[in-house]
C-alpha cells in the first residue's frame, strides 16, 4: 500500500533539495542531520522523520552522502524527468515566468506562450513567440505538453482551465486568484501571491507587537 505523505513534508522537500545543491556546489561530501539542521533551522529529528518517509538515506555514524541524497530527493520530486510547460497569459507575470532560466535547469521547459490580446501576438520572450489562445488546441495536438501555467485574470481562469483539461493536460500551475474546481485526476498547484504577502504582513505585525511588549 502506498504511503500517504503529508503536504507539510512535501513542502519541505524542495528546501532540502536547494540546500543540498548549495552544499554540493561548496564541495561538501557528507553531512549529519545536526549539521543540516543548523543550516536549515529545522530540527534534526524533523529532518530524519521527513527523510524516513522515503527510506531514510542516512547511515549511523556517517550521516548523509550529500550527492546521493540530493539525487534521491530529485527523483522523489520528479526532477529526473523533463516537463514541457505552456504559459497562458503573456502579461507581466507570464513573461517573467518565461524569462526565468532556472526552470530549465530543473527540467521545466517552457515551450509556448498564449494570450488573448492581439497586441501581444508575435512578441517573443526568450525566443518563445506569443500565440493567440485560439491556436492552443493545434499547438497541444502537435506538442507534448505536461503542465499549463495560468497567469491570466481570475475571470477567465476557470474556463481556460477546463479547456486545457479537455485538451488532455492534467497538471495546472495556477497563478490566477481563484481556486479551480476540476476533476480529481487533475493535479493543481495554486500559487496565491497575495496570500504570501498577507502572511508576511501578519509576521511584521507580530514582530512589532513583540517589540512593544519588550520595550
């Protein structure tokens, strides 16, 4: 029976991957959970628990082989594969995503940009031309697309999401400020930028309140 991993653990895995990548770049060959804990500000027991969900990877008295753990977490996150992405909504956010070259280093290849604004037709972003939304069915038919990133206003996001699912794309990276209602086989990752900003605002207020109590 497949183990059900909590979303909290899954959210920490990319952080582990990023820190281990930095350790590799610095020439570090092995690291203990205590040393990793000090760098990541996560308890050593939490690190061990998280990694034990996937098999552990450590050796008693040795710690973790950095390269091996980095590669194994990459496999867990599916980073040993390539994913082809289309971005629907070629405004500022869509263009920023298309310009972010680090995605390709992780195996996420942006292959198409789409919009409904005729003024954007033919614009090229890092060599990717902006196509009109009506060209989407033909493009998907002729290209392998794994993920659709939605960066358009929320008013049209639901309709476009349903369209891409009908075209056979079953993974959506949703930047529209709207929680999508889609069939259960569709994998959706919602990125609500304003939610993140509100969390930051909350922590600023919390810090200020704490400072007042200390004064």
